C-alpha cells in the first residue's frame, strides 16, 4: 500500500466526488454525506461534528501526508460480486445476505469519468440500475441528468481551461469504496456508512490527486435484489440523526480502526 496520499483540492474533483450524492439527493434517497476530509491522525477532520449533511455540500480539503504510526486494519470483509451485468453495464444480482447488501452499496459508489465516459453516463447508470424502479420518475431522471451535465461542464473547464467542453486526453475522475461501518441491519434491509477514495488526474502530464469521503447508503431487498428505495432511505435518515459521523481515515491509519471502519477486500 502506498504511504503517500493527497487530498482533493480542486472544485472539479469535489463536484465529481459528490456525483453519487447528487444522484441520490435529487431522488430523495439516502445520500447523507459527511464532508470530504483529510483523515484524522493526518490532519484535522473538516467534516461536521455530529449528524449527516443531506445536501452533500462541502469544501475540498488540503493536501496531507500519512502519519508515522501505521496499523493494519483490524476488520476486513470480502464482498461478493454481482451475479450478472445489466443493460447499463452495472453489476446486479447480489446475494440475499448482509455481505451482498454491502457489496451493492460499494459497487454503486464505484464510478469512473474520463476516456469517453461522462458524468451523465455514470449518474444515469447509477440511477437506472440501483434505484428501485417503482420509485423512479421522469422528473427525477431529468434532474439527475441536468446535475450531471453541470458536473461535466465544471470538470471540462477546470481541466481544460475556460470554454472547454470535453476533458483533456488522459484526464479522469474515479471513485471506489475502501471501507464501511454498519448503522443498522436486518435480513431484508442494511444501512451503512461507506468510506470512498477518489482520484483525479487533469491530463496525461499531470500528477494524480486523491481524497476521501463518507456517506450513508441504505439497501433494501426487493424483487430479488438489493436496491435503494425511498422507504429504506427514509429510515436511514432517521437512523443517523443525532449520531456522530465516523472519522474519515485511510486504511492503515490507527484512526481507521478507532472509528470502527471495516476494510474491503476485492472478491476473488
């Protein structure tokens, strides 16, 4: 594991980093997001002291370095893969288990913009594949698409300069989930904090920067798969009220263990 990391410190990265939160917030789902933040133990956590921020609004964090004290994660989970890929290219068909629910939450937070793939592509894929179909609407889909168009515009102008409409060659923004913490769970519903890592590169000759974010995702077992539903998300909003957000910390930092995060191993 690399011992050097950076934090997101550009407006475009922040916009892309909350892309999922924007998708879910616009549809009324549990995009309860803490601020992107430098992990505690490295620098001060800039997220709110308690509760969650449903709007997903926050400020970028400064650059930081990994502390000298390095501790392997105390908790690990190997999550299953989806049984199939849907027409949007999303992994679906997760097993009816706790691990299956967390795997869905982690998978829908894995996004990639760049190399011909836009924020519109990714946000509409997430919306179509993971939001429970009876809870979808034309108005919400239009709102998600409009938000994604604004994100694409912002990224293009940041990476390519004023007036740019596309990303430069070699530019990208990617996110993946590296940990989770359980809020509530039952046989048919799981609510977790997910800890994501995002990376951005503004072109072929620029250096990659990285940062972390946390948000709440609720998964409900409906129609033979785990989905995001309005009902589960409403319960997630209630579950998080009055509770402190887990500290943002990278796996390997002692603060990661102290915050109760479980690290994720890739399924074989």
